[in-house]
């Protein structure tokens, strides 16, 4: 299969044919991993991150400070 690399904004893009979109169950906005392997470009869909995995990435070094947003000003329930 051949495709054409085209200018998209300040970058380059390649269109993925419909049969591959269906076969690989790709959707708009999914994350992919792009690697160069020798003279090849390899693109792999990445599984959606699970909440537990994201929470496991929180450490003392990367956690943000508490942000006080003040008292309720409308019908918020705290």
C-alpha cells in the first residue's frame, strides 16, 4: 500500500485508509506511539490509560500544591 505525506499546518501528515481504520478500530483523538525502526516508521495505537495507572504515576515530586478556591458563591454543595 502506498500513501502520500502531505503538509498539515506546520507539520506533515499521512492519511490512514478506511480499511485499516476499521481493522485496527482506530478513532479520532486516540493516542499512538511513533517510532523509527531502521528505515521504517512504526505507528502503534496506545491503550487508553486506566485511572489506577495514572494515579500510580503521582509522586511527592510531581504532585501539585493545594489550591483554595474560596467559599461557595452560588448553589455549589461542598
